[in-house]
C-alpha cells in the first residue's frame, strides 16, 4: 500500500463519526505509548550531557518542580543543572516539536498533499527574515525579547501577505496557494541572503547563520512560558478539527454537502498552524523536516484518521525533537551542533526512504 496516497475508500472510512471499540482501544494504547515515550525522552534528555546525572535523581528533581517531593540525595549542582539549564531546553524542544508535528499533519490534510509542511506558506521564511532584520539592524540591543518578537511578527506578516494575494487572485485553488508560498519563500530567502552578504562583522554573521540553522541553546523558563500557551491551546483546538479534516479528504464539494464550512475550516487551521509555527520558530530558529517526516511515520502506524493522526503527530514531533537535541549535544562532544542541522541529517534520509517505499508500493499495486 502506498502510504502517501489515501484511496477514496480509506478516506471515507476515516470520515466516519463513530469509532469502533477495537480501533478506539488501539488509539488509546498508541497515545498512551507515545506519552510514556515522551516522558522517558524528557527524563533521558535532562540526565545526559557533559555532567551525567542518574535517572532517579533527575526524576526526583522534575517531580520537585511539580511540588511532588521524594527522598533523593541529589546535590545543589545537580539541581541547578537539571532545573535551570537542561529541563527548560528540553521542554522548549518538546513544545516546538509538538507544534511542528501537528501543524504539518494538519496542513497535509488541508492541502491533501503529503509533501506539505508549515514552511510552505511562508511561516518559517517570514520568521527568518524578521529575526535576521533584528540581528542586522541591531534591534536585539533593545531587549532580550526583540529577536523572538521580530521573528513572530515576520511570520505573521508573511502568512498574511500570502493569504491576501491568494484571496485576490482569480484562481483560489490549493495549488495556487502552494505556488504563492514557494514564490514568497524564494523572495524572502533572497532578502535574507542580501543581509547575510552585507553583515557588518563576523560576530553578526555568525549570529545570523546560527539562528537560521535552528537551535535550543540557552533556553530558559521564560521561553517555555512564552510558547506554552499558544502551542498547547493551538494543539487542543486543532485536534477538535480532526473529523472536519477527515471529511475534507473527500473533496471540497463532498465536505460542503456534509455540512463542513470548508473555507472557514481551512482558514482557521492555517491560522493555527501559522500561530504555532511562528511561536516555535521565534525562539528556536528554522527547524525543518519535523512537520514533514513525523506525520508520515505516524500515519503508517495509526492510519489516515485525523482524529488519531493529529494528537499522535504532536507527541511524535515532541519525541523526535527532544531526541534530536540530545544527539546535537552529544555526538561531537564538547562541540554542540545546531538541532536544525541534526533534524535535517536525520529527517532527509527518512523522507527519501519513505518516498522510495511509496514508489515501490505503487509499482507493486
């Protein structure tokens, strides 16, 4: 079976409102397994590093942050490393991975195209341009939040421009929107390259390049608080649109006949994906392949039903990015790689393998 294409029969199956008990049990078991895996990944990522901390002490420290106190002999140094250095970074990675994973799954459903990710509608490029402008023009001297604020503003403006041009065009097809996104991305990338080539000094150039590669260095609890509300709220709202996405897989006319407001649903999901991706990119820089590869892998395990696919993609994206960040910290120790580079190194081969598998499946049919 080709995992990249849904047959009409499978789409109709996914669109049913009722959930058979065996399938519901499978879904609950899958979500529980992913949730436990994410918790284990958070503990593991908070324990490993140049200073290894035993897992039981890490668990005791994390439980202490939740005001659940257990007997443990961890030191003040270990408490500082886990609670103030590693845990905020790991939680930022989990939130960003969840945002990218669920946004990718939702956009693939909206566009009915498995090769779509949030960056295709200009979110990532807009955020990149905003952040590069902050670094290039020295806005970061205003305050520590000037960079993420500029990145988020750039993401919102880029998406707003693309949607405005799309609505004003004669053809309002999904293909037109994707082509507009590709064109705007190319334009924004050109502007970024101009600033990179015109950077005033090596330090400024290095800051721009590091941000464009994506990273989670020096993330604090303030960064966690900044993205937690928009990402978690966006995930919950987006999951509620799972049945609508299932029906939209049958086509706009069929969805409209079934009572789904296709236009409003599409705009809401695009706005949510833009909000969450913009929030994520604003504190991490550009991180690719999470929203592209993770939904494919989850789809192979859970099927095309978006009621299952959306929450599973959020958990899968969180796990993927947390573990990728561990690799970035440990693989060339003491040198730390950018997590965006690690995601590309892991995600690109996985994506190529999925494409080859789908083509072989298509030939076999």
